[in-house]
C-alpha cells in the first residue's frame, strides 16, 4: 500500500475505527491524546501491568504524529548550545543521552512489534548549503568523543554521488538514524496497547477534567473515566482544556507533500535511500518512499493553523529550487499538521499536580523525543524513576498569546533571511 493510500484514500486505513467512550470506566491511568507521546506513555504503562485508557478526539495519530516526515535521530528541537546555557554542561549531556535513548526506544519497538508496513530505512544525511568543512568535522569529532556516536563527514564530491543538487556543499551522514512510516508505527503501538489489555477510544474529545480529587474525572460527551493518574499528551490540539498548558505552547503548522511516481526522473536528483535534511534554521527534509518511486518532502512552518491555498505549489517550488531537474515532477498530494512548540523549544514533560502529568510540545524533533517523554512519565507513575525532572528547567512558560504567535512567525522569517545571506556568501 502506497503512502497516498495509507494516509488519504478512503477506506485504506490499516485499522478499523475504534469506538467512542460510552458509560463509566475505571482505570489507573487515563491518557488524553492518541499521538505518539500518549501512545508511548500508555504502552510503557501497559507493559508494566497498569490499567490504562487512551482518549483520542479523532483517530490514532491523526495529527502531526502520523503526518510528519518520519525522521528518527538524536537531538532536540532546541540546539545543544542553547540547552547548555540554560542547564549547564553536565545536564545538557544527560538530556542529549535521553534523546539518544529515544531513538533506541523507537528502534526497539519496531523490532519487538515486527511492524512490516513501517518500512524503516537506515541513514540520515544532514546537508549544508554553505562551506562548512571545519564545522562539520568538529561536530563529528564531538559526537564521537562525548557520546561514542559515530557520524561520517561527506565532502562535496562524495555528497554529489548521492544527491545531484547545486545547493549542497557538505554533509554529515548518520548511519544510526533512520526514517520510516510514522502513522503505521503509531498504529502498531496502539494494537500492542490493546493486546496488553489497554483501552483506546477514538472520536472521544475530552470536554471536562476534574483533577482536585483523589480519583481524577475525565469526561467526554458519551462517558467518563475515573483514574488515579491523568496524562495530558494532546500536543498542538490541546485547546483550552487545561489553561496552564494552553498558555504555554504555540500551535505551529508544518507542511508535507508527496510527488507523483516517477522513479527514473527522481533518480537523476536523488540516488540514496537515506533521509536528507538541510541544516537551515528554516529547513527542509525529504526522502524517497514507495521503493524510490516518490519523494516525500516536508518543510516550512507557520503560526497559521489553517492549511494555506496553493500548499502543494509552495512546497514544490522549494523542491525545484533544490533540484532544478525535477521541474516537471508533479505533486500528488500535500497536507499539514499541527505541532506544539514551547517558546524555549524543549518538550514540556512533568507533573502539574499530584496525579496529573503532561507530556507535550515535541514539535520539530518529535519521533525520538515523544518516545523518551512517554517512557519517563510512565516510569514516574510506576515509581521507577524521577528522570522526568530533567525537563524541569523547561517549564510551562507563557507563550505570549497573539504577540507570541507573531513573534514566532517573525523569528521564522528572520531565520529564512539569515539562511539566505549565509548561503549567498558561500555561492
């Protein structure tokens, strides 16, 4: 089944719709949000024998969790230097190790659950559009020295054997990173939760929470759940359900497109199955899918939460600017999804009050970070660790309201301008 069929063809969903919550249910943990952070939290709890129920307003992984580019590699949306300035060298290194552990969690789930339609492919190229030989070698050496993590420097000539673009200068190749089909992965997590006795309810938006009581009450239109713990993992679709969360993240839209099948034409530009991401602060990421027949291309972010007109044309213009030989390659479909970003660009992982947890704001680097976020919350609920406290320096900072959205958009545009002038100097 192709990517287009999996995502958007009617009747092609791999899982049948799950029922909405009806009546009264008692569990130990109620998870609000059926994206990757919520599913990982629920799975880790189910593996520990805890009774758990997931409430999803739409379908499992309906939002950005199922619509993203599928890249899995260490790191956070916030750069290491910024993290170090905020928490110090030792804590920054521990956080980076957590991000590496997140990659291993995803890889381990793929292997343990034998997800044949996730189609994992090894390798990620981080390419630059300016002369950066010394910077990339320094980054390579630092990763190996501090984390025993090996990457490979690619010269311009070596990179040209993999991608035929006039834009790129050098790259770091990460053989331990990989890319895959995120929606099919999420569906596999959901099936495993249910196999272990967990419950998942779709079409069940939460309309009310009562958390100032020993048994927390989570109410939908059709029913209610009583639980000792509630985990809020609803990402960019949280809305105003929990004011403290609503005030602390920005819903940011990101865009993805799929081209029509054209393997011979695509091979004139891209001759690697590795995923490719440039290091622009306003960057693009893309990879071959469906056995090399199509390109999945993502990029561009905006605070505008509605899908813009001419979305496919906007993304295609970026692709052709990178690979002029693809000017005749049409787009099959394009879509957007909402991510949640905190102003500090780190995940918001922690405890709001006794028995109420949050695990959200994974925008920009979510596939590894949702995995580790879900694990540390599950460990905390199970009484195994307090590793979630490593995220305490990055709390629920006010998002700035309307001014915050405007500032985020202006920052993105400034990144685009900085990228342009940096690349122009290296042209």
